[in-house]
C-alpha cells in the first residue's frame, strides 16, 4: 500500500521539506497548525498557540515554549525557545519533562492545613483567604514587636532575581535563608576572594582548553547551555580534561579523565600551576597589570618588584611537582605535565569551572576554586574570549520599582559569627543553631526547599520542624508534596514553570540575557482580550504564583500602610492601588533593561509585550572586559607607585598601561592572589591559593578498620535534586542509586554487584545495593544523592497515631513515581530509623502511565545518615564522608537508614569547635562580615557592624 | 526526498533529551521508547570510557516490518519514512519480531504497535523531528540524504559512518558517526542485573551468559531501555494446537493401515480432532491480537507478502478441506470424503510448516531464521498424527506403535541434529545455546521415550485398559515435550538482546 506524498501544508501553502525548520515562524505563534500525533497518519489538524516561558527545573533558566492546544487549552508539550540567548532553542531532558510536572496527578492543587500532629500526614483543605490572614497577622505581630529575625524565608531554588530581596527588605526583616552552603558555598568563596564575583562564567565555545571539575556536560550548574558550548568548543578543536572520582558522561567525552583521590584536587591544580610556572608559560603582562602582587610583596616585607614577585610565585608552588602530585593525588605524573603544558599553551583561551564537586565535598574545598582560578589568572584567561569571566559581567539583574531600604538587623541564625566569610547563610546548621539557643523562628516559609531530604542530618531537621517551640508556624510553598512538606503546618501550592512570573538571568556564556517566566494560561487569556486580575484565576485548581502571594501577604501585614510596608506593594502606575504583576514587570522592562525599549519598538511592541512574545532578551554591552573599561577618576588621587587611584581611602581605579581602569570588585580592584581579607579575619595561613588536606585525607582514615571515602554528591543527567520525583519520564530513566565501588574494594569486602551493603557513618548507617564498576577510582565509593525519595506510610509511623478519618491518603510525601512508602520510627530520644514498608511500584491514578511503573528500588536516602560538617572557614557543608562498607547485617533491609541524632549533635559541636578555634586567633573586629563581601538580601552598613551596647 | 538520521556520537553526551522530547511529542507510554540512549562502558580504570548510542527505527529501505505486517499498517513512504497506521494495526506484533533493531513496541492500552515515524506529522508541516530540535549538542541530524547539499548528506560524506546490523540487508537509514562498535553489537556486551542508576524491568531480565558466547570482558551495558518480549504463551500454544490439528489430518488416510478399527473414530475422528484443534488455534491467534475485532483485515485487507496472511490462507484451505471431508462423510459421500482426506494431507503439511516461513520473515530473531524449522514442525505434527492413530487404535496396534516410534525417533533425531547444528551468526548461536541449555534440551529424549513406551503399549494386547493408559501416558509425555520445546524455542528466540 502506498499513499500519495502530501503536497499541501495545512496552511494552504505548498509543502516543502528540503529544509526543515526547528521552530514555527514567530508570526504564526498565535495560531500554528500541526497534525495531531495521536491521530497520525490521519491528518487531524490541531491548532496550537505558542507561548514562551523559562524552565524552572535546574537553575539555568533555559527557554521553553509551551504548545497549547487551542481547543482544549491544555499544554500539549514544551519545546525550546529559539529566541533565548542561553539555551538557543535546545533543552535537556528536564525541559520537555516539565509537562509531567504540570499534569502530575499527585500535584497539590489547593492550600492545605495540618489537621493532626506535625508529621502525621493529616491535612485538610483550607482557603487562601485564611492563609493570607493567618500569616499576615502573625508577621505583623512579629514586626510590631520588633522580632525581625524571627520571620524566615528559606529557599532552595530561587528561580528569580531580586524578587524576595524586595519583599523581605520591605518587611525590614533579616530572614533570607538559602541552600548555598549545601551546594556552591565553597566555590563561591574561592571565586569571590579573587575578584568579588562569586560565580565563574567560562566561555567554552571559544576555549582552546577546557578544564572541568565534575560533570558540566551532563549535570552541571547550567548543563544545557554549557553542554552546547563545550561541545562546540570541542568540535572546534578544544581539548577537555575532567576531574571526577567517578566516570561521568563528561569524563567520558573528555580527552583526559583525571580521578584524583577526593580532597586532593587543589594539589592537582597547583601541579598544573607548577608546570606552567616552571616552563615559563604564564602571561607576565597580565599578572603585572591585574594581580595585586604589590600588596603581596609588601605583606612579605619586600619592595614591590615584579621580578621578585615572579620568583616568589614560582617558589610558592615549587613543591607541587608532577611527582608530588602523582603521589598525593594518585594521578599519573606524565598526565599532569601534559595537561599543565596544554593549559599554558591555551593562553587567553583556558576555560574552567568548578561549582560544587571537590569544592563542596571537602574540608578546605573553597581553596579548590581559588586554585582553579589561579590557572585562569596565570594564563591570562580572565575576561577573554575562551577564558573564564565572572558572573558579574555575564549576568544581568534588572532593577525593580521602588526598592525598599536595606534592613537594619543582622540575624546570627543566618550568618553566625563563627563563619564570617561564608557564602552564604549557614542554612544547613539551622536545627543546631536553634538548639544552641541562638534564636527561634516565629514564622517559617520553606520554598522549593526540602531540607529533610536534601540536607545532611535530616532527622535533626525533623526534630526541629516537629517542635512548635522552635518553629512557630511553618508554610511550605511547593507545587508537590515532599518529605519536608509533611512537617509543615500549611502546604501552599505554587505554580510550575508555566504558571508563574519570574525574571532570571544566568551567566551561561560570554553574553548576558534576561529570561521571562510567565503563566501560559494568563498570557493566552490576555491575547484573547480577557482581563486577568490574578494568575490563580487561570492556573489549575487554586495554584498561586508567589509574586501575587507576597503582594497579598504584604497588604495583609500592613493593610493601612501604618508600618510603611504597603507602599512598596502599590502600583507605580495607579497610585495607592495594589501592585499587580503586570505593573511590576512592565516597570522593570521599561526602566531597567538597557536596549529593551528600543528593541521592542522595532517589533511594534511595548517592552512588556516584547517579553511576553519573545520570552527572553539579549542585553547588549561588553561582557568580557568591563574591568578594562576606563574608570572615572574625578576627585580621586593617583598613587603612581601603587598604580592606583584612591578616593576617601578606597581604591576606585587601577592604572593599566597608563590608563585608569575599573578593575575588579575587590578592595584592591585587582585580582587578589593574596587576600588581605583572609589575613584580617584570622586566616592568614590561607592568604594565597593553596592546598588544605581534606577531612578524608588518607592520613586521617583508619584503613585497618576498613574506612573508605564516600562521595555522596554526584548528580544524574535526568534528575533535579529533590524536585523531579513528579516526573514520570525522568523517573523512568533513573530510579535508583547503588553505591559505586571498584572491583578491588569490592573484593576486599566480599561484595558483588547487587549485594545489599551497610554503609556506616559516624552517626548511623544506611543500607544500599552495590554497583561494582570500573568507572570509579579505587579507595573511594560513590553514591548519587538524587534517589531515596520516601513517603510516610500513614498510621505505620510515629510520631502520633492519626485518626483514620483525618488521613488524606494512605501515604504522603514524595511523589509516587519515585518514592517508596516508609515507616519513620522514633524509638527513644535521638534514635531514628526509616524503614521501607514497600517498593516503588505501579499505582492507580488518572494517568494510565502510573500503572506501568516497572522500577521498584527507588534507592536509599543516604543524606539522613550524614552529620553536618561545616568547613571552618567557608562554612560549606563538607559532603564527603568517611564510612565503612560491609555486607549488610541479617536484620538490614534495603533502604534502611538508622541514625542517632545525639551523635549528630556531637559531630556538629566538634566542627563548631574547629571554626571557633580558627576565629580565636583573629584580630578583633566590630564587623559581622567583610563589608565588600556580598550577602543575599544585603543589610544596611549599620547592620554589618555588631551592636556594642 | 529521502529522509534519514545521522547520529554524531562525537557530540552526544547521553543526556536523554531526545528520549523525553519524543515521549512528549508522541505520548509514548512509560516503559516503551521510540528512541532511547544506551550507555556502554568499555575498559578498566582508569582507561575506561562510557559510550552513548542513540537507538531508534532505521527507516530501512527494505523494511522487514513492512513485509511482515499482515494488514498493511506499516508502509514505506516515498520519502523513505517507515510509518505505521494505528487504525489499521491488528496488534499481532509480528513487526516487533521482524525488526532487527527493537524499534517497535506494543502499546497495550491501544492494542497496537507504535514506532518512530520520523515525526512525519511535523515533517509534513515543515518541522524537524522533536528529537532533533531538542538536542543540546545537535548530535542528531535529520534531512534529505539524496540532496548532496543537505547537512546530513554532507556529514555522511565527510565522516566515516557505521550503520547497525547491515548484515540484515535491510538498508538502514540511520548513520552513526564514531560510535563504539561493540556497543552496536549486542553479542559483545555484558548485561548486568540492574543498571547504574535504574532498575531493569521484571520482563527485561538479562539473558544468562552462555558458555562459548561470553561477551567481551570489559564491555558492559550500563543503561538501556527495556524491551518486552512480543510473543508469549498464545504463540507457543498455537504451535502445538496447530500441529495436533495438522497431524490428525496427516494421519487420517492411513488410519486403517495403522490398525484403527472401522467406526466413527476412524471415519470422523481425525476431522473432529483437526477442526477442534484448529478452532482452538484460531481462537488463540485471535485472542493474542491487540485488536481482535480487526482480525477480518487479515483476509479482506491483506498484505500478500506476509506469511501471516499466507498462513491464514493455508489454515483456511486446510480447514475447508477438513470440514468438507467431515461433511461429505456425514452425507455419505465417502469417495469425496476420502478424496478430501488426501487433499488435506499436503495442506496439513503446509499448516504445520508454514510457520517456518513466517519465522523466516522475523528478521530480528536469528534463531528462527535457521534451517530445519519446517522439517521439525512437520515431523512433530507427524508425531501427533501417529499418536492419534495409536490412541484411536486402542490396544494391539503394532503398526501405529511403530509409526509413532518411528516419527518420534525421527523427530528426536532431527531436534538433536538442530541442537548440534552450527548457527549462522553469533546472536543465533547465543539464542541456540540458550535454547539448548534450557529444559528444552531434555525434550528430544522425552519424545523418543514417549515413542518407545507407545510402541510397548501397542504390543501389549492382553491388558487393553492398562496398555491404553500406557499409550496415553506416552502421548502425554511426548506432547509435554513438544509443548515445552515450542515454548523454549519461542522464548529463546526473543531472549537474546538484539539492540
């Protein structure tokens, strides 16, 4: 049987397929006709409206276009947005999987209020009016009573730039808590010390050599935009080296896979520096112009002479020979030499990136980022084509209307004095900081944040969240149930990527852009000429968007404006009236995005209309070399010997080739190889990029006891930390987390692939399966953190029996696509166990796919068994664990996690003592933190100073 | 216009964006895939790498799925796309056996097969397939290979490429740039019980390693999509019931010779048995279809190339002749009935044996492509025929016993010969080894012993009840042996991974 080749497209035009397009032309986005794939080859026309938004799965904020069936108004699929400068129309698996999250049969559609004891799983539906009134009154009371550190907003993925800063500062609270110190805090400190910018922005596409710490091709911070450009660079001839203890996809695609013993990465990087310096491959002009070598020489008590500096530099890294590196790191000396030379040869075009991995795993990990950036500095690959720029230049944060003043308070629950340099809040210590008596929380919002599951020591979080004297009222803002939502008083459904407004920008490449997330239903209704007052009118169920929640809540806190809060939530266009989201973004796009007004006009659109239509905008301007721009020197004084311009005692410009340049965001305006800040704050022994032996350095392991290093942090290409349990297509591809172990280590322990093993930490143990593989270095085991989602088997769990009628379902917690039912057992103070009562498996729902779940393991929740290990300087949780691995005991069951939180407390106190000991030697200061250091929701200058009274 | 895909494995990062974009575009059920990414790890630490291969329909120039589809639900379009019409599909799943690339799956809720159709519904409005658009690294190139200026034609011209399983002579239209060669050869890859971050489905258990067919030592499949076996108990049961039916009519003209006394058993027994088992056969085949209500398409909208269709013709002719013989006998037209019995013999041979030609169209199942299947099927049908004669004859029927023994021994000898035959390729050899390391290896002996016991029973006239019981036992042993053999043969054929 044959059919005629079609010759007429549904548009009525001749059908041409000589060149297929990736996307429908923009002018047809309101009404694109395509054949229904479910009816094919019957040619049933389906009319789509295409609306751009941005992804809310990882932090990259890639462009998405929602394809909405115009007859059903259902979002049928999500493809890329060709107008998005970062993602360029392409996506990773998580982009199209957004569809699952939108149509997840288990998503939360209505605000829920606890109806039993915390953690019991008993919830009942409530109204948004009740929610807003309850929280408004409570926060108002806290503000009136000047309890401005007791209102806390704790966020995992912000998903926007600047939105919450405005809200919290309008309230005048110091209450922004984040997740960075279980994530990127260490690398941020390392980068910030160099340049003031706490994020790297490599230009992979133009690099000649790319050095990646961990798996930036398949899971990194901005995986899709980075992968595009890394491969682009590779196809243009760039060489790639990847550092990772386990074989990642990235490592596999690299010219070199280096698997140093974990915690020795800084030594490896200094080995490359050694080769570069020993062979004279560094760029002396760049160093002379842009590095604060004069400060360093003076600190050494020497006159600032560049030749002497060079000699000192060589001397500093003299002993990091390839042979030393080979012995310390377990990496072949010839390879170190070859890569060092290749990095040197790539001069100006050396792109590198560390974000978590080694920096986040190890005590002293922050020095890894510093040592990595040293290589960029030595090869003059900072702010160059093919080099690594800093976030400040490639990320554009648009201003918002009527910014409130900075808050005048400082919360030591967020920034405790033991870690003054942390980037940023010591969020994962919260249960311990409260147990220390440093404060309590009156009103607590967790948002896109699942500390019970994500953070180490989750049982301590459960203990804190379950205690109403510590956390007065807790609202979990989330589109989906989670292990943390179980312990909340209110669970408030917030929109997915297609149900909310946000503006985001990320340093994905050499260039800058903003992306606009928008509620699809609202945009379509407005295209049809309907008026939408609030997004929840068009969202599924009663799902709100946060912008509108915070505006409504702020009005509830200050209904009459007497607290001075309401005015920040009034319209710039309709004085005295409530701010709308349209007002908010209209003002932003009209007033604070350079070039947008003009570009919009070219298309006959206003700026908001342009962003609604295109979903993204490339912000023009030089993003590579702002440091080389001429700086204004009016009223400044030139110090020729130092090559600087100063004003009011502060350096405002630096002389480079005879011209005053803006320089970098450090006090010296130069790249700070030598950090006076570290010296001032008592960490003078770490003033230079260096190597700190990790807490799991071989010398600290009792190998006779069978101790081995566990790397518990690796990510999978198709998961998003805690937030992808609601995607069936992602769960189907990755659904368990066996412990990777090299055949020699496995043989020593009598372990075979698939065996049940017990992994013991200092506070307990977990029971997993073994994956014996050549894809990991010996002496290390590794386990992905993405798995081990659970939901409580209600009634089978303590605490508190629940009236059967109060149960909203038989189990509650993480989505069933990925979670196993468990019993949470609390036998005695501090004694906790999670034991599975079943497997992941098929279930009944409105989605027929739920009956097709073929996977069962679901993995193990290892983070529960980890004590907190805050780095004494960066405050970053040192994720890697010293563990023992053995065949499971007779009573062990797969997925068991058993913990003693009294031991967890003891470990916290040990690490606290490490930090205190470091601070003890510091000179006195009246500052909470160096003033030039960034802080999320930065308080006033006054608040940076400790109250002396 | 000749569409094709090129997959540039120099660029592919194994991110599965294509997999998920395809699922979203085409609403592919959980557990099934139109395109998927395999991970294969080769080497030993630290010289080890993970390799990715993106697998999907090859839109073959000589597509075996199109040939085997009995109802023309699959077609090769003029633009080289192999498309599937779900409204025509009857859900027989033969295409899944014909495809050497595991490219089709059975959508259970719809009762039909589905596959990559090059997003023809997009292509026809001028858009690239969904997997192409989404790929972060543009590793999937689609286009017109007949246009030398197209990106795909230029890539294929500029770089050395590999295609999957070209020995199948299907003319695959997916070109791989720089793949791991071992990864594309399922015979060389170790299959673990679970993958590096996913479970294996219960229906996707890895096949046992067969001595002599060990995969390469340090080449391990570490991630793959599950593939459910297409055919199950309906099919191996149908092989048995069809052979009983055929055997009955093979034996029918010879019953007198074999010592069956005149009477209804001799005159009507074979036809009744044949028609009864043929009805069961038809019921099994129909019940096995995903869309049994469309079974009429086999006869009224047939693809005459398909041996499913030709088989249906054979069964119809065979059933017609048999039914005719029965009716003629009942009407007293004995000569006509006898003539029809003779006509039914070759039809019975075809009824038993045509399955060999159907299996020969299952180009994805190397075990089923081997020689000797026709002979084996017909011999086994003959055993059933002789068994029928033995039972109909009751005691003291040495000729029936001798015939039963002779056919049983011939069958056992033939099976044994197949067991020791050299397979024509590695996958076949592996399936062959799996078959003969399963319980199937005992079945020739059961059949032979059945033959011997049957002969013994036929030689013991003094104890008619006991000897009949022994004969029944012999037939049961032989039949169970046959049933188990067919089952293992169908299972082993599908157990070896082909992708």
